[in-house]
């Protein structure tokens, strides 16, 4: 029997995206289903589920078009553990090691800056999946200079270890670390999160756009924020 042709949305599907879609799917879900001119990863009783492993900026137009008429859930993985596997030109494994970088749910704000006010919409939900993954690389001189020529071929899902659901501005504010002063700067927030100041700035931007923090004063060049 001839196999059925792949759906349009799966022709360029990467392994991590495909694995997460299988993990998330439930019996009865419509897969790669057209809705209002867009192809949706999963449709579940009217709920549109989009697996977004890359930049949120690429789906900004899609979300703006769909949210007024449909509930939308965006599913985004963050690697709490990532094993880096390097191969030679023949595909033989050269090494496999655990990356020293360990992601947290709060890292999602680096992508949420593309559309933070979506959290003000009653139909929007963001599911952050903390995952263990494997990143396969090969070496090409002159490319990926930050990784000294090691180019990422693909990312593979090993396990989903936790899920954090954000469906309201209060849920986003719940990612603020305990012990943060009532009034704080992005430097204070970065220290409390053990994250770069850039991420703290992205978080305060998102929280300010959804009414969870406000500027109260300045300390030199630093803005001082407080929870609303």
C-alpha cells in the first residue's frame, strides 16, 4: 500500500517540534489543520494549539489574526538540561556532554516580548515546557563563530520534566523571585533571578505592558519599579 503524502506543515518539521507535537497530542485532535488561512499544529475542540520552538516574532501576525475569534495556546520548550552531541563528517560521535546552561520557565520572557499584551486576551494561554533535549552538531569552518564552527543540525526531545502555564498577567508576575524588594531595579531582578540583566529588562517590559509593575522613580540612570 502506498504511503500517504506528508502534510504541508510537516515537510520541513524539525525533530524537536515533531516530538513535542506527539507528546502534546490527545486522541481526537486535528493535526496540521487549516483555520482561517493558517495551518495549526493541533486543534482540540476549537482550541488552537501552536508548538513554537523558535522565535515568537515569527508568529506575531498569525496570533493577531486568530485570537479575536479563537482561543489559542502557544506551547514553548525551554531546555532545563541539554546534552551536546558532536559528530564528524562521517556521522561518528566525537563527544557528548551536558551543557552548563540550564533553562528556567522565566526564560520565556525573552520570547514573550514579541506580544506581551496577548496575556490580556481571555483566549490566550502560554504553556512553558521544561525539557531535557539533545543538540546534535557538526563542524564547518567559517560558520557559527560563537560556537567555533560547530553548527547545530537538530534538537531532539529526551523528556518533558515540567509544565508551567501562564494564562494571565498575574501568572506572569508569579515568576518574579521570592525575596525581591518591594521596589527594585532590573539589576536587582537580574541578581535575584541569577539571569543576565537583559532578561530582567525583558521581564519588566512584559510586566509593565500588562499592568503588573510600574515605574516609581529613578536611581541615577536606573529605573525603579514596584509591583502594582
